[in-house]
């Protein structure tokens, strides 16, 4: 059984980060805290709603410029952050499980597994990022 199965079915909730409900960043925070012992920031005051794609994209840009995430140049590994465009904005994240399989908050309203290589996701994929604390563990 994969670590990710524990999170499948968690309902969508704006700014949520618990088993009761998550948005895509909240799901990432929940998994990192429970599975890796890494506490990620909430960014609650930095965006109104996950539906505000331009606000979330600006936050992603800011985090990418000086945060703990490094672009993955080689093989994508479990727990790597996968970044996707929604419309013209890079504003959605998922977590690599066994790439190209990922865990994310789907438009259906719950956490699920999807295959990133399918056209719907492949065309929106912007890259993979690894947290610096995971680099130290290898």
C-alpha cells in the first residue's frame, strides 16, 4: 500500500490542510507534515482563495525565487512537488507518488491519484520541484 492511499478521498476545502478538507497546497502541507515531518508554511494571508489563480501564481513565483524548492533536473521521486498551469497561470500543485502517478486535489472535489502523462495533465505540467530537506535525505 502506498503512503498516498491514506489521503485519497479527502474533500476539497479552501485553505484546508487536514483530513477534514484541503486545497492543493493544504494537501501538500498535510502530506509533508504527516509523512516527512516537514512543516510547510500556510500562506493563508497571501491569497484570498485557490480560485484566484493570478494571486496563487504570484505566490508560486515568489516561493520559487527564494524558497526551499529546487527544480528537479533528473528523475522525479515520490514527494516531489508537481506544478501545473490552470489557464495561463502556474497555480496548481500535486505530489509525485510513482511518477507519472500523482496525488492531487481534483476538480471533482476530492484528493485522488491521476496519471500526469495523460493529455489533460501533460499539457499543463510546468515542472517538478524537490524540497531541500529531501535532498539532504538522499
